[in-house]
């Protein structure tokens, strides 16, 4: 499933984001008005064993933060804004104009942000 473009403001800067879900959750972040400045985060995971006519996907991720279990809703603006703020503040080199960036392990970014042992919460789509 792919979403349409959605707007978000982080650090007084406008961005658009869109995502696709399935066995790999793909989050695309772009500076509004400059689609050449895009960061794509891939959250690849191995889905549960398939049942006939079942499609597995995830939007939520469980993790540990400060010894407490948390759930990240990676399709919701609150958590997308948190990821964007981290990338702007700590990984600004990724926002090179005119050069799209693909981060093969979105899980690694979550760990850099202080989330330990992130795991997908699987749902069946049909």
C-alpha cells in the first residue's frame, strides 16, 4: 500500500512524506518544493510464515527506550517528525541538494536515536 504525499513542518521547515508498507516499510522524506533532496529509509524485515491469501505488513515498531517498552507508529506524523528532527540535527550531511539518499537500514537510524531492539508489529492485510 502506498500513501499519497503528506505535508509536515519540522524546525520551521516544510517537508513532504509518503510511505509504502509490506514486508519492507519504506518511508520517503523530502524537502517541500525540492524533490531532489529526498531521504528514503528502508525498514526491511522477514514476515511471518505465509498463510494462503495473506499479505503481511507493519506500521508499528516495538523498541526499548530508557528501559521502557515503547511503540513507534512509523506511519504517524508525530514519529515521522521525530525521525525528521533527528536527521536534520544529527545527520545533516544526508540532505545534500540534488542527491537522493537511500538508507538501507532504517533500523540503524532508530538505534542511533536511542531505541534498542526495534522489531516490527505484524498485521495481516487480507
